[in-house]
C-alpha cells in the first residue's frame, strides 16, 4: 500500500527524519511518500502555527495521487478534520495514533511535548478524543521544535527530566513523545526508562496500515461528508 | 510475526470463524494461531460468563509459545487486564481495538451487540477507556451469541434494525459490531449502510500488528508488573 | 470603544446583516467596524470551511487598527485561538458568547444550527468550553447558511420545528441560534416561543463590551503568548 | 439601565466597597443601586452562612423596584437560583460572572478565595456551571473575609502567594479572585502578575449590562417558572 | 439509637406519613423523632422553596437533643450541607440515601419526581454526588407534592407512566421515587414493576443507622468545620 | 438476618479478622457467616489475583444457604457483578460500601491502599461507580496485603504517612482504608487523625443491613438477570 505522510511545516530536514522513521516501521509492501508544504511555518508551535499550516497541508494532499491513507505528521493533529472532509481514505494524526497506542499498552500515560504554548492544544485534543481520562499530564520540556533538529544531549536531558517526573509524579506507565521531531528518540528512551516511550510518526504509520488492512475508510456520513 | 488469537468461550465453530476472519486481514508474514479453552462457557453473555472464562483463557495463553501479541476475541475484553500481568507482549481485546479504530474514522460511533445483559459491561469498558465520549449508544439486538452461528437472515435483520436506528437516532457515523460472532458481517453491512461497520476481530489483528511493528510492549510499570 | 466584527466568510450581505445586528445592541459610545475577507469560502459549513477561512480572517484583523476587542462572527468560533495569539485585546467567538449568555439565563439550552456537518464541530467546542454540560443537544435544521439570506418562511419553519423539539424533548429552557446568519431571528422567535432565543452576534458584541469595560485583556501567559 | 447589586452579608463597609467597584466599570447610563440585608451573617464563609443569608437576600430584592438586572455580590453565588424564581430580569452571581469572563481571556484559570471551608462550595458551583473543566484549582488563602476590609499588606501577601502558586503549579493563565471583598485588588494584582486577575463584582456588573443590552431575561420555562 | 427525621416543609400530614415509613424500617432499638418547622413552605418544589425552608430546618435541629443522626426528609437534600456545619453526627438527605442504595442494587436507575421545576435541582445534586453517571434520567410526573397526600389512583397512574418509560426508554434497572411524599408507594410499585422502586425516607433511616453503627461522624476537616 | 461475608482470598487469618470486625458492628439480630475459598490466591493484589479468585468466590456463595445479603470482603470488589447474576439478595463489595459511606460524611476522600499495582483497579471502580468525582487520590502505601497480618508499627507508619499526605495535599476530609486487612485500624486511626478513617468491612456489613432492612434486592432487569 502507499501512505502519504505530510509534515505540515516547511522544514525539509524534519520531513526527512519523519520519512526515515516511517520507513523503519512500515510493512515491506508499504510505500512511504513523505512531503511538506513549501510555504508553511517552519515549525508548528501553538494555535497560530497550527491554523496557518492547514491550507498548505490541504494543497499537498490534493496534489498527491494514489495513496491509501494519509498521516499528518504534526503532533497537534492540525488539519486532520479538514482533510477527512476532502478524502475518503483514512486520515490519521500522529498525536491521536500515539494516544491510542499508549492506551493499549498502559493504564495511564503522560505526554512530553516542546513548548508550554503547545500544551493547551494537546489537552483540547485529548479531551475531544476521550483519552484525557487516560493521560496523567501534558508536560512541556521547553525545547523548541527546531532545537530538536540539532539533537544535542542537553536538549534530550530536558526531555529526560520530564519523563522522569511523569513516571514519579503522574503515575505514568508509558510516555508519549509530543512532537514529530522526537521520532528518533523512541527506542533509545524506551530502553533507558524501561517503560514504553511512544512516538507518533511510528504509530501513525502502523495504525494507518492497520486501518487500511482492516478495509476501513473515513465515514462520509454527516461530519466528513464530501462538500 | 505470530499472533495468538484466543476465543475465551468453548465453541469451536466460533474459533474457526474468528481464525478465518483474522487470516483474511493479517499481513502475509503474520501467522495466526487461534485457540479456545475446552472448559469455558459456550458463549460470553454478561458479567457471569465473563468472569468464569478467565482462568481458562489464562491457561491457554500460558500454554502457548513464541507469539508476538495476544488478541482476546471476546467483545467485552474479559481477561485482558489479567493477561497483561502475565505476558509482556501486547495484549488487545477486540472491543477496545474496534473502538480505537472507530474513533479514527468517524466522530461518533454506536455499538450493536447481542443481549441486553451485555450492555452494562460494554458501557463500563467504554467509560474506562475514555471512549464513551465518542459512543452514541450501546444497543442490544437481542440476538444470542450462538444464534449468530446459524447465520440466518432474520437474525441479521435484527442487527440491521439497530444499525439503522443508530444512524438515525444516535447520530452514529460508524457502527461497531459488538460480538466476535459478527465478524463475517463487516464488509457486507458496510456496503449496505454506506458507513464503516467495524468488526473487532479484524481490528484486533491489525492493531496487534501495528503495536508489534511499532516495537511496543505492555508497560511493566505498576499495574501490569509481573507478579 | 471600537469593536472589530469579522465575518470570516466572504458573503458581503451576511456581513451587512451582522453589522446591523451588532449596531442594534452596541453601547451608544461603541463603534462597530464590520468586515470580511475577500477570498474566503462563501459560508462556513463544517471543518473544511472552518480551516480554510482562518488565514483570511487573520489578515483582516492584522490589517485593522485601533480596536478594543475582536468578535469573530462565525458560530463555530473558528480562528479564535489563533487570533488570541496575535492580539492582546479580547477576542470572542459568537458561539462561545451565546453559550455563556445562555448559561446565565437558563439551566439548560439547546443549539439549533444549519447543516448536520456542522454539529460535530459545535459539540467539540462545547466540550472544550465545558458548556456541553449545560447543553441539551446540538440540532441541525438542514438549512444551508446562505439559504438563510433569503429569509423565506419555509426556511424559518424548519428552525421553528427544531426549537419546538428542543423545548419538548431536550428539556431546553433557552435556545441558542447556531449561525451568524440567524441573527435577525432572535427577538421574533423569543417572542413566539416565550423562552430566550439567543443570537451570538448580539452576545458577542455585548460580551466584548463587558470584557473591555472590565479592563480585561487576553492572557499572554503560555497558550496565547505572542510568538 | 438600573442594576441592583445585593451584598448578601450585613457588613455595610463591604457593600460600600462593592458599590464603588460597580460604579467604576458601569456604563455612563447605568445606575447602580447597592444594598445589603440588615440581619444577615456579617460574612459568607461556607455552606452555613450561604444558607442563612438567602431569605434576607430575597427580601432585599423583593423590596426593590425598577431594576433591569440583579447582581448577587457574594462569590459563592448563593441565592441566585432562588432569585431567578422570583424575578424575570437577569440575575447574575459574581462567581459565575468571573468564571465566564476568565473562560474568554484564558484557557485555564485558578481561583484564590478566603477560607478552606469555602472551597467545596465553589468547586460544586464550577462543576454545575461546567467550568470546572477550565479551572486549575480553587485555592484558599486562609484570609477571612472581614480581614480583607482592613486591607493590610500581609493579608494581600497571602493572596499573592496563592496567585504565584496558581501560575507556577496549576498552569493558570488567569486568576479569579474568590471573594467580593477582594474587588479593589483586581487592577493592582493584574499589573503585578501580568496575567488577568479577575474580580467578580466588576464582571457581574458588566455581564449584567451585556445581558440586558442583548435583550435577555431569565427563562421562565421549567426551573425558574414563577411559583 | 435516636434518629431525628426532619421534614423541612410545614405540612404535618406529610411528617406523619414520613414518621410511619421511618418506623417501619428502623431497627427495634432505634427511636425515630419526626418533626417539621412551623413556618416553612407547605411543600418544597424547586429552588425557591428549597432555599426558604433552610433556616427553619436548622432551628428544628438546633432545638433537638440527644440524637445520633439527622435525616433530612426532602428529596432535594436541601440544607444538608448547612446542617453538617452545625452538628457532628451524620446528616443524610433522603435523595442521596436513595441514590446510594440504588447504585448498589442496579447498574442504572432513573428518578421519578413531582414537578418539572424540581428536575434541575435533582440533576445538580446527582452531578455533585457523582451519581449522575448511574442515573438514566430525572423524570417529572407533573404531580404536585401535596397532591400525593390525597393518594388517588389517577395520581399514582402518572407515576406509573414515568416508571414504565424509565424502564423502557432509559434502560433503568431500578427506580428512585423523587419525593418524600411517595414513601408509601415503594413496596407496592416494586411488586408491580418487578424492579427495585426505592424510597428515600426508607433508605435515609437505614443508611443513617448504618453510618452510626459503623461509628462514623461528619468530618470536621475543612468544609464542615464548626464555625 | 444472616449476612454471608466472603473473603475471596485463601488466607484464613484474614477471614477471622474480617469476621471479628463484621461482628463488632453488626446488629444484635444479625448473624455473620464468614468464609473463604480454599484454593484462591493468598491475597488479591492487582488484576491477575482479582480474576483468579472469582470462580472460588462464586462456589463459596453457591454452597451457602439462607443468607439475606452477601458482602465481598475484598477492597477491589472483585466478583461482585458476577455474584449479582447468580443471587437476588443484595451483594455489596467492601470497596463500594466504604466509598458510599465516605461520600455521606465528607465532601472529598482519599483512598490508602496496599501496592501500586492495585491502584488502577480501584480507580476503574471509582470511575464506574461515579465516585471518582469525590475521591482526591488513590494512594499506595507499598505495604503488601499479608504484611498487614503481622501488624507491626512500621507497617502502620507507612499507612499513616499516606493519610497525612492525603489530608495535606489532596484536600481529603475523610480517608478510606483500601484493603480488608486494614479493618482493625479504623477506630485507632480515626482518633489519631481526627477525620473519619473508613473501613470497608465495617461499612459492607452495615450497608448490607441497611439494604435488607429497606426491603431491597438486586435488580433482575437486564444486567443481573438470572442466566
């Protein structure tokens, strides 16, 4: 099958990292097509960026051909509802994919994201999905998205500190990494902390494969009916 | 990979139907091992059956070897929490798998199950998973589980009637079939009603594959720590 | 004071109607500046339109000068979060304004909106605001937004039918009109049904005046901090 | 318009302070009539005081003439439901007014009130209004209501300490001052902490004006029907 | 032990009926002291009556001596919180007693009360107690409280109609009778409908006995601390 | 009356302690019959033990004769739903009994239980009962169940530490002891901490007496209908 993975920001190096992560877990018979709009904000941090990147995201998807599912590789799942109105294949946000996966391997998870300005949006998503009930807390590491691209250890230490606190203070049994740019940290931090540390890009791809293999498409009844 | 699919009731014909459904959607490189305890209730209808089948279910899993995930093929997800305490691979109930899938292809789903005595258990699960917020209503069709094995049209008509009501009255955009014995109705009813009609066996297998491909295991922190 | 009322769709006749409604209730010393983007969808019906109109909405606000508050005259409150990131004066969506007002004059209200594709978005807003607990039901009248501009009686009859049902079946003690285009129906339907029938444009303006008079501005701590 | 502001306790100096705050923000064309019962508890701290002051509060309102709205100037909104049964103009509690205002200028607020015995009542109100979902925490400063009348700095420092904790620990983006006696601290503490610090008397008056200007009255359908 | 049962309205015949019901279920060693204020509303229907009866209710309790528990025999549990501030023995409202009992003999109950103006108050209580999650619906029979004193069959038929609807439409497995004046209908309607039909006076007395026998008193930490 | 108290684990010394506690509070005319299965896990700690003890628990009850109510003396209320399907007298878990009692003597309680692996099960129960809204937090003392049988002071000190924290940090006004093995600590710790410290065995017996005296039986409509 063919999965279209759209990074809604315009930072090509992130798209490349996302594509690599996607390919690492995809089925042998899955083709990953990774893309990003050219004229989007360089990173999606908070409600303003999330709103501004949607038209470009929609254009990328409209331009694409012959895909069986779309993965929106931005942890705040921006544009997912709008996309579901224009295509009928499954559309999955990496945030929701990670939350659903976390809910099946633990009784409670916490999210470690980038800036505090992103927390309210993630909390709103969790509430709407119903999965706030499974979430201990959404924690900001105060690491800006693009800082993750540099990948130095002090940056990762800030993430480690929040994971530690989530396990100790929130009763978290699993950790969800709250940014597509953290995708390369999943296995490493899982091993370090001995709890599932869950990346949305990884789960977005495997969940998309699961929905396609199950023969499911986006419901066109009411909310997502084609305009 | 190898997925152990356990039907917790003792009706072999249901296990065979479940195995066939599982194989229909599994990856080419996935091996499905389907089994059921010999001394379990013949069907799981309500809290009493659900409690009685768990020791046999645990035995089946303890006897098995070399599987990468366990799917509990009973829609009320009985024994899933207990199993997560004894293995470290992912354990998925077909109820939760179907709910998570439904939540990614619609804004609201309804469940159509067998007897009214099963409704409260499903509602309790949905509440605990958080997905009650996405569920319009859990509807009983008054079709006993084993009646489904006969597969006559009057039986299916009762299910149709509830699907119709769910779409019209509950605002459901997708339907979740609330019994492993309904697994063969998924594609047929999806086509008839033009909304996703979702079967848990199907989603249990593909979601299990997704978790395994993502490298995830059951958290052993706190709740599911090995005794 | 000066209140900027932005209709995020591009239908000028709706903007004119909204401006008139706004002026009808504004304080004598309030100046209403009503505007709309030129290149937006002609009406906002569902998640796709809601996403597409936001960049134009942001541009309209950025272009404006010397206003004390912004009212977003679209009942699904699209773009309100994004706008709060770019200005520090109060920004109010007409949906939330109407819900807050309804919550102060009744114990339970229902919403009567346009198409069924808009329902899920309004439900998501109510949930996030917390006011779903006060709402009986969000009802679609199946009247498209632009049909409201024609204002014929058969159209209004469909709205009447839902109001009637809301009072009888939902236990609603007040009705919220779920579209900016219904603004001219408020007093007329209030009289007919002898319950408060509440329009968001009206409440958006008076609530904006209330916040400004109270000396309140949008918090710049965390979520809405200036980028 | 004429707004009747009733302080349900019998402390005249508080009524004077409340009246001054009300007049500071009222429209030029609004007349504020402030009053209090003679035989009420001197302050409303907890469920007992709240119950005892209601008959006097009702008498004050029944005695009054020609007002367009009633503001109950006690932060636990005592008697508001009872009053809505006897008048048809809008009746607003300063607690609810402040919560609704806070919900429109922030994603999350915390409340700083007087004694710990008042916390449960405020939590019960927030739950009923639905706005508990927007509230980080209700914090007691351990300052008795009448101590506020003295206005010394050590008293205010205790309030400051809770505001500080609310911003740091609760993730509060706005603060609601949980007592009518704190009305004079709003602008001063807003400036100090650089977040909206919201007073209920202020918002009660401006929200009352908003409802009146919107042409809204208390619904007389069911709950508040005239006996 | 001695249990003080206070009917907060001033209708002596209701007090007598309540006393008889209380004595019917009380332990042989329990003494029931039933009383009512002289100057209260004749029945408690809605928020206004509920507020007005509290001072008299408090006086009755303050006047009494040597009781081990207080039962407030009004289904909307008016004054219970205030009373808990003035005594340290257990104080139970008959509404909460009935809800707690219903929650232990069924998975879901519905309430059948008197007038529609009482519904919102009961819903608010259920929400605060947490037991709204167990309640299908609060239904008004449109029978005024004092009409129950006459006890004719047409009156009871209206209650029957709502019980029938609760079982069929709400999925109720038990019925809670929402008025002290219905106390004599419990066993009769239980037999007729073959589900538990639960009266609050009955449960108020037996639950009070249970708390006293358990050695429990009202917590004096924070909310109910003695003023 | 006769109350059957079943300890679902196989530790006879715990059954003896439970029986003693039950007799201490039972009515003079109540006969307590205490029992435990022979082949159950020695203690119930977490989901696995909870599932494994149910068949033995059901057998014990089926073997018994002439009882008026059943109390399941395991704090996670395991098997209560299954038992309600096989008997029609009231069946009460000591967890739910303690929560309902706590809800009538305080506005907020916290639970102090044994191991952290038991916390998620208790939280799931609270959620389903609706009483999570009244619970500050479920706290693990890290004392294994059987360690309680030794009763040394260091063990009790660990429980004391959590009670202290619950009062200070959670705002708890009452404490629920989250294990049948803590039954002998109730009066002692209540005195020490001057808040209600509530034991489930105690409340299970008195609540069972209350239901029986009220003439209530388990509803046989839908969920618990006899198979």
